[in-house]
C-alpha cells in the first residue's frame, strides 16, 4: 500500500472524527481543528486534494474553498494544482460569488493551460457570462448591484481570447451583441454580429446573427437620436437575411418588420415634409418638396401619397403668391410631427442645403 494512500486514508479518518468541529486554515500549519488545536495538515498535494474533496462532498463549500486555495498556495506546480484552482472557482459558484468565480476560472486558463480542466474552466466562464446577461446581479462585498453589461462583455471577450477557435467563441460574439443591445449600443451590437458572420460564416448562429443585425437597426430606427437611414439599414439587413437564409423559421417575422419599416419610413418622410412646410420660408418649402416627393416615390398608391400631392400643390400656390385651397385634414395629416427639428437623412439634408438661393421666378421649381 502506497504512502500517499495511507496518508489520504488517515486524513479522511481524522476528518470524519472532527467533522462537526470548525476547521481553520493557518499559514504554515495547514488545517487545524479550532476546538482541539489538532492539525490536519496534509503531507503532500494529493493528500491535500483528497481532504478538500471530502469537504466538498459534505457540501461544506466554505471549508472546501479554503482547502483548495491552500493547496494551490502550497503546491502551485503540483499535478493537483490545476484541479484545485478549478475547484476554487467552482466553490465560489456554489456560494453565489460569480464574478470572483470567473476570475478563478481564468487563472486555470492562464496558469494551467495543459490541465484537463482548461476547457471546463472556459465552459464555466461562459455559463457565468450567461447568468449576468440574463440579469444576475453582480455583488460588491455580497451587496447585490445592478447587472453590468460591460462586465458581461468582458467575460465573453475573454472567452474569445482564450480560445478563438473553440466552440464558445462564436457564441460569445453573439452574446456580446445581445449585451450591447441591452445597453442600446446598436452600432457595437451590429459590429459583434458582423464579426461572427465574418469569422464563422458556416456556424449555426450565422442566421440568427444576420437577423439580429436587422433587428438592432429596427430598434435604432425608433430612437429619436437616429435618422431615417436606420430604418433603411434595417430593411437592407432583413432583405439580406431573406436572401441568405430563406429556410429560417424567422423569415415571416422578418417580412413583417420590412413592411412595418417601409410604412414607418413613408410616414417619417411625410412628417418631416409637414415640419418644413411650417417654416413658411422659401428654403422650408423647398425642403418640404423633397420629402413629399419622397413619399410619392416610396408609396405611390398609398393614402399618404395622395396627401403629399395635395401638399405639393399647396406649396406651388404659396410660391406663386396664391392662397391655397385648404382641405379638411385627413388622418395622415394629423400624424404627430417631430417635437424638434428632425435629424434628416444625410444625403437629403445635403440636397436641401445645396439648393440655390431664392430666384425671381419661384415657378422654376
């Protein structure tokens, strides 16, 4: 019978005898039964590992955590150190100390890359990232704080750096996109989805990434600080999705978004035209004409196109010095106008700014 086995057996018997007693780790002494002062110091790394495993089996996670930490400190280069460091993170997970657990697992990756626990450590990091993404509060001295998407992104970025060709890398890019969407950082979210598509075009997540690009732009298009180009970018992304992944289960939903965005874009152009019309200046009229004509081009057979044509006639009458024949307002006329000067599409705005100064012949328009 080997000496290490005898030592492990002796430690186990000692532990069973004092299982109800409080165990304390004392640097230089090892494990000590606090009530009797009896030392349970392990003679080698394997014996220390067995002691920690026994504590874990009894679900005494605090004592097991201390035991695994002690092993790593005393025998950092032993064959048991990789498992012990992994178990440090695992015990922290059991205790709900998720951020510290992530840090502990990362030490496995950095210090014990040849360990059989390398892949398991990345797997646990990914699980912790998912917890934070789903709203698990992070803690400071056991005080729960609001979930931090920046720290969530940090975890997933670390996973990508740890194993860029591993199974979790494309998933991490996708999760970063979702985290940035939660922060309403649309451009950053889209950049992460595009990285997934560029680096792993054949991955099972590619259809979902292309769909999310369209959906991110869709969300951005409803924000007051985004111009109408966001709606068009969303339409383009959804159309790319339909072309590349026609068999996806999300095809019908993508079509619904495309139709909705088209209607929203037409309504937006009409609202902006009405806004410029209220300016009652020659430049305002010219800008309004651009947007009303855009309505007609986008949806020539729609009720809004009819209203846009009436508005154009109204502008021509005003430019010719005639009193317009105002008609009873239609439902489209009552659409809420932007509360402040809208952020117009860049190309259209440049077109307005580039218009010639007022001439003596307004009908030349």
